[in-house]
């Protein structure tokens, strides 16, 4: 339901502000379309975050099923990797949603703030990607060690039979 509401508010953000034309709000000196678009974007972000939180629960369940099929008994690492992937998506969405809002600021403030937003989000995403890589490496390493141990035991049994 949250995803549906996020899509509805996103569509409101796309279609309603152009229909308002050049109507200025008195006392605030902001176009009505800009204010409506900003409010719709905020509601879109709220419902999208709620939908992603619901998706987090589903990803935990799917991760458990996938991990059990692989034979990995580790509980926390795959879940953390899935959460990191969802955090990356949230960072991308928030950064994308902030760009139009920052674009309405004065030109002296707009460019540095846009650059800072992009670079901070990029740094956060790189850290999360590194963490996912580290987790996946640890999982693959443990699985490879267990396979190597089982192969070593098989060869020992084969030698003992001879």
C-alpha cells in the first residue's frame, strides 16, 4: 500500500505543478506549483521509505531462504548485506529527491550544496559497497574452506582404503 501511495504522490508531483502556472503565493514569494511539488515529493519520500521498510522485512525472509538453500548457517552477514543494498537505494532516492529542492535555492548556494550532496552520498554508497564486498568475501571464504575440508577428508578416506 505504501508503494502505491508513493507512486500516486510522485504522479501528483509530475502533473499538478505545471497546471498551476505562474501563480505566486503572497507573503512567501514562492510559486504554488513549486510548493505543491515539494510537498508531494516529501510525501513520496515518506511513503517510499515506509515501502522500503516493508521490503526490508521481505528481504530478510528471502535472504533466510536463499542462505538456507546455499547451506550457509551464518545468520547476520547476509542480512546485513541486504540491508546495505537497501540503504544504497534509499541514499540514491534521497539524493535524487533533494536535487530539485536544492535547485530552487540561490545560485551562490545551489552549486556547492548540490556538489556536497552528491559527494557525501557517493562516499556513503562506496562505504556500503565495500561492506557488502567484505561480507560476501567472508561468506565465500568460509564456504570454500568447508568444501576444501570435506575434499581433504574424502582423499584421506580414499588413501586409507588402499
